[in-house]
C-alpha cells in the first residue's frame, strides 16, 4: 500500500483586494511505504502548504489526499502521521519530559505507555540531560530533538518533516541526518521538505521537485541525474597554442595546466569530434570523462524550466 | 481525557505566568485599599469593603478573561504550538473545550482566592459575611465564564488586540443594554431603532449577574432569581462556545 497518495491536491489563498495566490496546483503524488521521499523547492514553492494539507492543518481548495488509504481529514489518518513543523515551537514553560507526556495524553496513551515512550525517545534522541529543564532556554538543535521526539510519540509509521535541517549548525544537521537514516532502517516512511540539496542527496530514495506550486518532476535521484549528461571533460596534451585556440571554439570552456589542456564539451557528440581532431592534429588524448549533473544543477534547471512553463504564476506573484 | 490534558496544560501555563500574580496583587491592593474609602463614608466601611471587593473581583476577573482569553487560540497559531497539537488524532472541538476549561479553572481559583481574602478582611473589620456575599461572588464568576466564552470565540476569529477591544465593548454594553431599548422618541419607526433593538436581544444583559449592591446592603435576593440567572448565563455561554467551536473547525492554521 502507498503511504501517501494525493489526487489533484490544490490550495488557493484568497485575500480581499489582492490576486488569489495559487499555493499548490493539482498535486498528484505517490510515496511508497518505507520510502524516504525528499520534497524540494525554493521558499514559497508550496512545500509547507503540501505538508499542512497532509497533516490537516488547512483544507484543500480542491482534490484530496490519503495516508495508508485513510483520508487525511480523518483522525484515523492523523494517528498514522508524526509531524515535525519547520522550526517547531512547544510550550516554553514545559520540560521535554512534560512535553512528551502531554502529547502522549493527546494520543490517548495511558500513564505506563507514556513513561515507556519517554524512556525510548529520551534514549534515542539523547534527551536525558535536558529532561527536566524548561524548553524556554533551548537552542535550535535541542528544540529540533524535542520536535522529533514529539513527532515519534505513538510510533507512527509515517513521519512528515518540514525542513528538518533548517537553521541547524553542521553538528546538529549531522545528528538529524543520522537520525533520519536510523528511521529509514527502522522501516519508517519519511516525507520531508528541504532546500538543502546536499542533505537530500544523502538520505533520499526519491525526490519530487516543486516549482511555484506545481510538481515538475519526481523520481530516484540517480535516475533523474542519470538521464542528463552535463558535459564531457576532454583532457589533451601535445597541442600547440594555435591548435588549442582553434579547438577551444567548440568547447564550453577550457583552461591549460602545464602541458595539459582541459576542454569541457557540452555533449558527447562535440567531445567525440574534439577527440578526432586532437588525434588528427598530432595531439594526445589524456582523459575522457562524461560529467553527471549534480542535484543542485538539476534543481536549478528544473526551476528555470518551471518558471518558463508557468508564466501566469509569476504574473500573479507580481500582482500580489 | 484529551480535553482534560489541554485544560491542565492551559492552567499550568497561566499558573507559571507572572501576569496572573500581578493582577492578583492589584486585586488584593484594591480590596485592602477599600478601607480608605470606608473612612470617608463614616459608618459605612463594611458595606464599602464588600462592594469594592465584589467590584474588583469582577474587574480583575474580566481583565484576566479578556487578556488571556482573546490570545488563547491566536497565540497558539502565532507561535505555531497549535501545529503539533491539532495534527494529533484529536477533534478540534476538544482543543477549544480544553482551553476553555483551563481558563475556567484559573478564574475559579482567582475568584475563590479573592472571595476568601475579602471575606477574611470583612470579618477582621468586625463585619459579617453572609450567604448573599458568596452568591454575589458566584454570579460574578458565572459572568466571567460567559465573557471567557466570548473571548475564546474572538480568539478563533481575530487578533488579540482587536479581540480585546471587541470583548471589552461587549462587557461595557452588556452592562448597559438598557440604552438600546430606552431610545428617545425621534428614533420611533426608524431602521436604527430596529437594529438597536436587535442588539439589545443579542447581547446578554450582564447587569443581571450583578447583585453587588444587594450583597453590600444585605437586601434579600430570591433563590428563583439566582437560578434563573445561572441558567441564563449557562445558555449564553453554551451558545458562544458552540460558535467558537464552529469557527475553529473550519479554520486554516
């Protein structure tokens, strides 16, 4: 069974005297059970809107969504979801122990079950030392750990995390990344949004790219990046200055390091023609390396394509 | 269970909040300070102390109901604490009722403490505290419950500042609903008259809950009147809470 399914899920925000903002448009998405799905997009692309719709904090304008077959508007669905908002806030006057107890009560757990939950989560998230301190003075990293603990109360099979690494220092980010990998090993389904592509690359099975409220692409990272060749690096030697300059015209860029000339060809066809000419003109081929696109380059290209494809949203954003 | 969890948490939040103690301090000052007015009106000091104690109970209770009540839901949205709560497997009405019960418990403590302090002070001054004094305190508490329900409705609909202004107007006009009915003759047969009459029937008459003068002067109030007023307050409160629940049910947060 799919963990998340959405059908034409859309959300508009109407404001008096302003143009309607189409925050999310016709989202059709499937996330499989036990999958780690990264939801990418720039700020304002609709990531948080999607997450709020899945957690039933807001109502869709049209379309619908299910988690494990349950309509997200039902309590049964919410029982299956652990939710971590972006930069989570909890009651400042409570301690982590009291916070977990409170959320345990909201889940309907009895006192023994709540104590067990605390023991388990405190150990996993290293909350022991801060157990009885009020959240008021906590750093972002500590709050994020409490946030994860709250999301995991009741052991839900699906965790929806909104920018789980935003605002954290490198150590905090590594801790969260390791925690996510641990949860993946525990066969949890993780759906998380991010604009930090390096983190996404390290933990995700699959990604979806959202541009101005529209899902422009989904797929495995290796498949997405594997379909596009980002160029070929051709390294040659034994070419005189005039020949180098003549060949460089066909390359996207080139530079010389000692007696090696580095050409970057836009595609394999150009690279092959360069290789032929290097041999013909008495030079020597040192290296031929097809370059794969990084997730960042891919993401940026999707942004550009998405922007070009949906000029109406740009106009609306400008109007609002 | 979930309603109680939210209520206990609301209560705990207020108990750990300094504002409550500041308000209680000023309430105590006004009760003890009432003796000063007693000196001015010779031989009336017990009456004045009773009157001012009940009045300060009403005023400080309303201040708590307005300041805490109107920000109760809004603050949770603003600080985003609500996100992790209503994404739990609970009904939204459980959250509203829990918040209401928590605030009700705070007001119960505040009114009980103030009644206790005032009664003690009256006895210390050599006066007697009869059943009517406690009934007056009970009706004041009942009025606060109604205002709190309205404050929570406003909290689900608007910002705390606007909400506080509206609830304060509700409080003021609720004590003077007569002005909407006793209109000068030139209002006869005008649309304005019908609108103002409509407002008269819509706004609860908060003066009904005020038996302060009777309590201070030890003038008997019938049991039937007390029961009728309690039922009147309970019905209005239930209606306002229902509106608050409906407003919150559909709200995007």
